[in-house]
C-alpha cells in the first residue's frame, strides 16, 4: 500500500525520469506548433433591425410607424445565431469562394470535396451572441485578409437569407392580390354587361353590384401597390456596428498557453505513471 508520506520521496527518487519525460513532450509539442501555421481572427459585431419595420403598416400608417424600435430583440438574436446550423449557407460559401481548393481537399468527387470543406468552414466561421444582445460573427483563417472576407460574406448570406423570408411573404401576397384582381375584373365586366340588359327593377341591384365590385377593384389595386412598395422598401436585416478587422494579436493556436498546458499535463502524467508503476510492483 502506497501511503501519502511516501509519494514525495518516490517522486524525488524518479525526478530524472519526470523531468526528462516532461522535457521531451514539451519539445515535441513546441516543434509541432512551429510547423502549424497560425490562424488569424476577425470579428464582425452586428445587431438585428426590427423585422416589424418591413411591415407595410409602418410605411403607410402614420399612427403606428413610429411605435416600433429600430433595433430587434433577443428573439431576433437567437434566429441569427441559428445560422450556425444553416448548412446551406456554409455550402454556398464553399461553392462561391472555392473553399474546397483553398482548404486543399483531396477527393475526386466534387460534391464530397465541397461537403468536407463546409465541415471545415463550420469550425472556422460561426456566430455567437454577446451579453449586450448583439451578435458576433467570428472567422479564423491563415491569412488575415481571408478571415475578414469570410466574416463579410457570412454577414451578407445571413442577412439575405432572413430578408428572403420577408420578400417571399410579400411575393405570395402580391400574387394572391393579382389573382383576386383578375377574378374581380371578370365579375365587374360581367355585371356591367348585364346591367344594360336588366329590367328597371333589376337595374338598381345591378348598379349596387357594379359599384361594390368597382370599390373592391380600387381597394385591390391600392393594396397591391402598397405591397409592391413595401417589398421594394424592405430594410437590411442586420446592421453592422463594427466591421471585421483581422486581429493579428488574436492567433490560434495560442502557443504560450499550449506550451504551459503541455508542461503541466506532462508533469501530471509522468508523476501518475511513477506512482501507479511503483504500486503495481509492490503488489
């Protein structure tokens, strides 16, 4: 049984092994770090704009247009952070920026190369919220300029993706109003033609129908025009508070931290090995 009071003398007895083991592991780690090219960090700080600003009511109703804050809330931040899981954005960036070539992916199949490059990109480009309800897009790359480019493209892709949801909603509403217009126009023309052939008692009812259809057509044209203007006025979803700049002091791997961690881990492992080896020999 190895008692606590025997551990320090035991470690002292094997201090040469412990020191040598730690030294060799540290040297090996240092050499490995020497050959690993550093990656530089770029950070873009964003805040979402209030998506209610895209509502046509805020454009055409003076009573409510000033009720909305220009900035979004925590829910909007969570939606932006979900970009980390939007594989299609990463894949689109790989295809657009030829990142399978940049990351030197070796695979004869183009689709496989792009999928592997997208997986690598997800480890080097991601979104995270801040404590002040903002969003940071963090990019890492071996070239400082490339990290800035990745952050900028990621920002544009996220904004375009969320903006497309709003635009799609307007497109659907406009198409529905246009179909409704065609139906109303057909009914109006039919009612107008029947009006001239109607007898006197029926003419009053026909006039009411024609007038009602004319009003509906007028409202339809007005609403369709408002929707088209609102679609053209959809704001950018993300506002860039701080443009990405490559921070050449923020580099990974953090070599001093890795070396210190390696020394401590090697010391712990070598001492544990000595104690376990000695205990097994006693048994």
